[in-house]
C-alpha cells in the first residue's frame, strides 16, 4: 500500500524568507505526486504535479518541487514567501494500480511572520 | 470554465433531516469525487464516480447516498446524520486517466449536524 508522510506539522517562516516543506512517499515504484494548498475554510488548489521526466517541477505562485527517487521525496520550495502563503499544504500521491485514488499526507500548516 | 462549484456553502441540519449537497463541473471531466475533511486533517475519500458509474465506495455509512445524474453533476444525499458527520465536504473532478490524473477541487460545503 502506498503512504505519504509530511514530517512537519507546523512551520513558521518570516515573510521574505525561503520555505521548504518535506514530503516522503512509500511505494515500490514511482507514484504520481502532487502538492495542494488549502486556505482556511476553502477547497484545495493544485500547486504542481510530477508524472515523469524532469525532476524539478515548476508550479503556480512561485513554488517548485524536486523529485528525488533515491530519497523517496518530493519536497516543495519557495525562495521568498509572502504573507498570503500562510495556509495548509498537502502532499499527495496516486498510483496507476489504485485508479484515481489520491493518498494524502497529514499536511503542514505554514505560518508567516511579518 | 475550470471551476468546480458546490452548493450550499454552509448547511446546518438536525439528525432527522434529509438534505442534499450539490456539485457541478463543466470541464468535460468524466470522474467525480466526494471527500470528507475534518478540522486539521487531510481529505478522506468517500466515493468515486467514473463515467457516471460508482467505481469506489470507501465503506461509507448508508446515511450518505451519492448520485451522479449526468457527467457534470454529482449529488450527496444526507439522511439521519450524526454530529460526528459535521465536516467540510469537498467535491472534485478529473479527466479520469488512471494515475496521470489531476483532481480539481470545489470550495466545499461546511456541514454542521446538531
């Protein structure tokens, strides 16, 4: 069975500082990987996805993520955070054998200090 | 149109009431999903419809009854709910390509069961 782990429950970062959110997946083969963001009381918005190819993926809102097969990781980064980046971030995976079923990590809440 | 819409935005119901949640998309997607999300938790998959047929039921209690009248519309009928069913209910849709399938989420319906 596949699983996704986000080791950090909360991260606090100063506005303008860089941000890195960790994500590890557990599955024999490479799953398809996603990062979603959720503002309070809102739905989920897709930031970026990795299916294959270039391991550095660019997304919306200035985010990027790097797939590292050797570490089973798909970490999300942003060089300079804005106050509006305060939200909950979910890493998720999908494997072909499971059809369309997304497996989510537990989420990381990002707080931005002025 | 790249939106998934959900109505109502908020719903308060008693344990003996019958109500319905509605979800709509006009992106030509052939898969639609219901998720339940409790506070500070990731979304949990409830149901998946693929080409208007129920393909996944994650052992959801029968007091939740999904319906997919056509490829653009998804309903969730609620009856005799319990207070622990209070949550954010998210709808999503996708093109239905096993694995390489990004899901688009609606803003959710905040349900409170009294």
